[in-house]
């Protein structure tokens, strides 16, 4: 619990420091709750904390959206025990409504990459990521994400998560 409070304090101070940043620097962070969909994984990990970072590329791979690299950590704690998953994906985001000036666009995203699954043993497997999100202002956003992975020693990174984030 102490480590979770430290993580929350660090995120809060990062958000406070970012208030002076005028233009986006192509980076966002998010923190949330993750529920494992795979029974075997859930028996070992239980519900998890999720933390993610996105780096937005200067040029989009597809018209009408943004391309970004995402790195996520999903785990039950920061004590180093087994029960951690790290999806790393190249994603494309498409906007489906709202306007940029007011920071209230809605979007969905799809990503392909790998998932490092460290539940039983550490194994890197194919991973997919999909989600829906909404900007809640010029910098704050909320997302719901789905992660799928191949089996890694009986466990999978299959999960859903709800996040709140900040884009610099």
C-alpha cells in the first residue's frame, strides 16, 4: 500500500509540474485498474494495477489519426514477485468525434506487438491491444483498454483495464 501511495504522489507531482507546458511533447502517462480475463492468470495475480506510457510519433501511419508506441506494466504489486505483464505495442489511434481545440475528442485505438508475461516464468509472446478513450480536457483523458496475448507457460496477459491519464 505504501508503494501505491508513493506512485500516486509521483504521478500527482508530474501532473503539477506539467501545468507550465504549453504545447504537447508527444508523451502521455496513464494509471488505472486492470482485471485479468484469463482464469489461470487471475488465480495467481488477482486484480492488478496498470501503468502505461505512450510516445506519439511525428508522422501517422494512417490518415486521420495518430501512431504511437505504448509500454504498459500490469501487476499486483511492486515487490518483484511473479505476476507482472508488460505489453509493448505499436498502435494507431483514430478520432471519431469532438474537436481538438476544446480537448474533448473521442477515439479508438488498435495495436500490435509483444507481451512479456512474467506470471509463472518469464516469456515473450505476441500481444494485441485495443481500446476506446475520451479526452476530458486539453491534457487529461480516460481510456478503457483490452489486451490479448498468446499463452506463456499457462498464463496469458488477456485483460481489460480502465485508466485515467495525462498527455504532455
